[in-house]
C-alpha cells in the first residue's frame, strides 16, 4: 500500500502515512496559531475569567479547583495558562496557546486511535477534516473557556486505554505471565485516574466513561478481578480528588470562588431545566438545531440560533430555508450513524459465530477483531448517548449550547467508515466498483461535500480578521479594537471601580491587569452574576464607583431615571460604543445590591 512506503530522511526511516500525519497536525496547529495571533475570535467575559484565574494562580493568590462561580468546570486550562503567563506574561494569546498544546496532543492520540480501529487512509482523512471546520468548531478549539475543549482529549485517552485492556484480556488471567498480570494493575489504575480527571474537568465526558465501562465489562472479563477493580476505584479516587477537596474545603474559604456551591449541586441545577417544554419538543429542537450545528451544517448556511428555533409564521424565508437544509443534514447524519451501528453489530455477530470450534490461534485473531469492532461501537454508542443526554436534560437553550456536544467529534471516523470503506473497496477491486458504481459515487459525493463544508468554514473564519475578505474582517477587527480601546480609555481616565454588564466586566478587568475592577449589574441595576465575589466588595465599598454600559443597553434609561431622582452630579462620556457615568460630587451612595 502506498501509505506504508518507507521514506528515508537521513539515517531515519518513516512511513509515508506518518509523514502525512505530521504535516496535517502541523497544518491544524498553524491554522489555529494564525487565529490566535489575529485575536480571532474576540475574547469574551468567560475566557477573560479563565485569564483572571491564571493570573491569580501565577501570582500565588488563589489555587481554585473549579472555574470561579461555576463549580462544574475544572481549572486545568487555568493552571496551564498560569505556567505560560510566567513565561510570556499575562495575555489572551498566552492563555490560548495552552489550549492549542492540548489540541495537538488530542490530534496525535486520535490519529493513533483511528489508525488502530480503521485504516491509515481514514486516519489521515480524519486528521484533515479536524484541521479545518466551521466557525463554531474552530472557535471551540481556540477560546479558552474551560472544560469543553479538553473533553475530546480525555475521552480519547480513556478509549485507547479501554482498547489496550481489552486486547490484554484476550489471554485468560490464569494463563498470563507474571509480567502481563503486573501490567494490568497500572493500566486499570490509569484508566480510573483519567476517568476521574475527566469528570472533574467536565462532566460531559460521562457518556464516554459509561460506554467505556460497559466495553470493559464485556471484553475484559478475563482480567476483571477484585484487585484490578480495586485499582480502578483507587485511580478514580485520585482523579476526582480536586472535586472532593473543593466540596470538603468549601466552608473554609472556597465560597468566594464558587459562590458557595457544591459541584454536585451545580451539576444538578444544570441538568434540570426550569423551562416548561415537553421531552418531544426538546428532542425536536436537539435534532433540528443542535445536531446540525454541532456536525458542520452551519457551513452550508448560517442562521442565528434564536432565528432558527422555534420557527413561527413570522420567521423569514431564509430562516425557513436554512432550517429545512439543516434538517436534511440531520437526517443524513442519523442515517449514517444507524448504518454504521448495524454494520458493526453484524460484524460482531459473524465473528462470534466463527469462534466456535476453531483452534486457539484462530480464536485469538478473531477476538482481536471483535475488540476492534466493539471499540467502533463504543465510539458510536457514546456519541449517541451524548446527544440523547443533551436533548433530554436541556442543559441550557439547545440553540446556543452546541458546545455541550463536542464529544461527538470522536465518532467522526466511525461515521465516515461506511462511506470510506465503500469507496476504497471499489478502488482496490475493479469488478466490485463496476457492480456498485452508483453506491460508491454517492458515498464519494457525500464525503466530498462534508470535506468541502469544513474547508469553507475555515475560509469563512479567515475572512473575519484583518487582512481577510470584505466587511466581516473589518467588523471583527473593530470588536478587538473596541475591547482594547475601551480598557485603555478607562485606565487613562483613572476609573478604578465601576458597575457594568456581564459581557463587558471580566475582559475589562483582565485586559487592564486589574487596574479597573468592576461588578456586574443586571437589567434592573441590581447585583448581577459575579463569578468572583471579592471584586464585588471592592466596587460596592467605593461610593464614587462609575457606571459603564453599551449604548442602547436596557440599564441606561433606568440609570438616567435613578440619577435624576437622587440628584447626583455626574459626567457622561461616550466612546467605543459605550456610555460612561462618572460622579463629580461626594457622598455615600449605595450601588446595586442583591434583591
């Protein structure tokens, strides 16, 4: 096979497939590094909060176990960012480079996983597709917002360990050598550690942990002994130690970092929607909106989430047309998923029949093939479980929360395999190609369409920063310019404390390196959602704290009425799309308080 051809570079020998994989990984890294250098996408308050966590860690001020104010997303990214801050100084770029390093590790491991379960050709195609993507998928791999971006990495490690344990368990435990038995214990312990860390980092990995547990129960019964199960439990306890320590230490000083919430309480509140919506409506929204958006349909036509769902008689013709296109895309995705499931179940059934009455050597080879097909089912089943849990629990509004489906990316090679196998088998056997030409051409068209959409999405993303194409680049550059100009102006005006809205507050604090401290005020000018409560105290203790809101924000007319009623003297300054209220008189006036 061409991909197995050996290439000589000096005294080293490399396969063509390995060189191509290195090139694609470098390509994917380079694409995202260009995005980072061009500040794409613009930062937001969630990412700035992670930057503040990294800043506090690097300065030795705090060592949080979870994201400030949300005890459900582990702080791994923040600790990596803190190390990079010490090397390069605090910046959004340094924070994102940490995420890029994790993404590179994911690509390397995912290539090995795909190569082991399928073929080198499909592994390279998968790498190529992951190098590009729609704006949603690219931004998820660049924005440092904790938790979600690392989920594919941890899930890949867990699946690889599960496969290794299954292959090791082909030999009965009593026939294993002493070395093989000793090898089981650290592998099971490592599986437990990685599962625990994945749960602490982001509960979204739970679907893959459950699917991998079932896979191990089925394929690793030869090595499932009390001592190996104990190794798993011990490793799991080590992995979830940050979560346990957070909940134990919460009464002793962690309340200010998590708003006094235990991790299990936060997870329970996120997975129980308060909206009155039937299960059928949730699944319908998940199918028509979330599934297409998370699998690349926005590359065909992009639609604002609130415009896409729910459709009403007043929806625009474009919204209806685009939603219809996305629904067709979702039907194709689900059909391919079912076909892939049926093929793997059929293969397992056939292999199961072969094992009866065969010699041990043949049974071992068959058992290895069964592990491979079982692992393919693991990927497909876990991806289906991710969507089912998401659509059933309504973590948030499904239209906005497709990031919760990020784990489904691991099913990419499993979904492509029915198409890829048809095409490659036809190319290898001319007679079969002539017999099934129509089916193979159809598979090729679908595969090319999916590839073209990913590339188109990347081109669209490139057009959104300076030097790119038309107005989208100018608009995006203005957003980054606004953020920096706004922060610099506040520092120049010596504004130290202010009240503002959520999506402005945190990036102002971070970009000013805490020279400007703010507290969030909601639409009614009451205390809003503040992730880090010590900032709130600093602002509320300053009677001269300013107010800053975007022009046209709902807080502006209410603030005007409030100030007119109080008779306070103030100065209004407009710049960069914001309105700043600075008080010129003195007096002890209370700011926004909790309701």
